[in-house]
């Protein structure tokens, strides 16, 4: 009897130890949701973002990191449904995504209600500006428009641009770009003489191009994304426009060149240095990290990554930097950890990423400075650094 009792006690003790170990193992796992538009109209953005997840750290300190990746098919409604699923069923500690600006704008209220950090690899600054109680839970993982806008204005002023035509997407990306750029241009002595919009799925913008040309601007700025940004550029050229055509970092994509062909040769784009790494000195602060991202992506997927993947990659760097600090105040899977993770992300200081150096604050949830920004042009079918 004593031996049987001893055996039962030993089994109970072993089960208790296993339960504690299991609980400990569960608490040592950080769950990160990822929503990427891997299919649908925004797949050119979502596919490299989804691919970049494979390059993110699987372990941070003593914690394993699980990435729960879903495709919203470029549909903002599905973005909301998947966000709710990740929050309620998986109790995620943070979200990377969604891919598109409208999709991100549609889910940020749910992330704020759940008090869970969201790292948005999108173009529009509207996800973090103006800052409020909802947007304080969101961190944008591409440079804000004012950083790129400043680079464009520097290039324009240097080239004597006095009057400018603007054409941008009729969505949060294009609208926020005009809202950001216009006052900065005015301050620099550049007058915007025409202001047009187009839809990302439009097949013609001839009417807008003719209005821009009629205003006789010294240059035109296109605020579009990848392939769709090539349409207004090409139709301006087809319509006889001879001035310089500038682009935001949304055009810093090989899809822009592929669709635009010879018509976009000479375009001036302010974008990330990771597109022209061979032309960048080793002493530049962000080159090492950018090179690691590009090399690892190319090794795994057989092609150089579009800049959209860099937003996901840098989100992973931000989380890896913040998780150890957050873990001092709570265990993964708890409200305390999520709140501490938000606070740690906001305190990010001088973090070198693939797109620049990041310093967050309560008022700046993008945090990129100018060190990852360069002026590019299209030459012989590829991006080339403008050295001036």
C-alpha cells in the first residue's frame, strides 16, 4: 500500500511539475499577429510583407515569438474580421499590418479598444497623426510623409522649381501627402498651381494630365504607390509635358519601373537607400542593417525585396528591441505586457533599421530621421543614386 501511495504521489508531483513547465513555456511565448494583403489588388505590397515575416526573429531573449499570419485579400472588411479573430481567439500581444492604408485605418480603433500595439507598414501618416487616444496604440513602420517631403523640397529648391503641379491618389495616402507637402512647399517658396487626384485602379488620367500641363508648372509631384504611380507619369509624358516629374517613396518600387518602362526614365524619387546599396558608403549608419535585410530576403526568395517588405522587417526589429523591456512589467499574453510593450515602443531611441534611424516619442510614432533617405532617379531601367 505504501509503495502504491508513493507511486501515486510521484505521479501527481510529476504532473504538477509538467503543468508548471507548460504554463511557464506558454508564458514565455510572444504572439504576434500579421495581416498582409497577399492576394487581391494590393498583393504587390502584401506579398513582400508576408515574405519578410520569415526573416523576423523567432526568439527574443528567453522568449519565443510566434507569428500568426493571415491574408485579408486586400479587403478592409476582412482586415477587421481577422483583427477581431487575432485579438479574441489568439490573444495576440501585437499586430503587424494590415498592408493597405485604408485597411490600417479601419482596424486601428479595434486595436486601441483592445489596448494592443499595432505596427502599421503603410504609407499614410494618418494612422499616427494627429495623435489621439486611439492612435497612441499605433506605430508606423515607414518614414512619415514630412521626412520624405523635406527631401523632395530640398531637391526641388536646388533645381530651381518655383511652381508645381500635384497629382495624388484619391485615398488616405494621396490626401495626407497633399496636406503634408503643401504647407512645406509654400514655406520653401514653391507655389502649387494645380491639384489633381486619381484612383489606384484607373486606366486613364489624361484629363488630369491636361489640367496639370495647362497650369504650366516647372515640375509635377506624383503621390502614388508602385505600379499605379506610373500611370500619371506616363500620361504626362504622352501629353507632351517636358518638366521634371518627382515622386514620393511610394514609387520606390520595381513595379513602378516595370509598368512605366522608358517613359519613367529620369523620374526623381526620394526613397530608401536600400534600393541602391552598392552606391552607398559603408560608413552610412543604416547600410549594414539594410544589407542584411536585402541579402537574407534575396537568399530566401530569389529576388531583391521591394520597400514594402522593409516595413515588416523594421516592425520585427522594433518588437525585438521592445519585448525585453516590456517583459520586466508583465508576462506575454497579459494586458500588463501589452501596455508595457506599447510604452517600450514609444521609448525607442536611435534604433538602426533598414530604412533609417528610429527615435519615437509620445508625439512621433514613426520616428524615422533623414539618415535612410536618398534622392533616386530611373536610369537604364533601374534605380540609381543622384549624387548631388
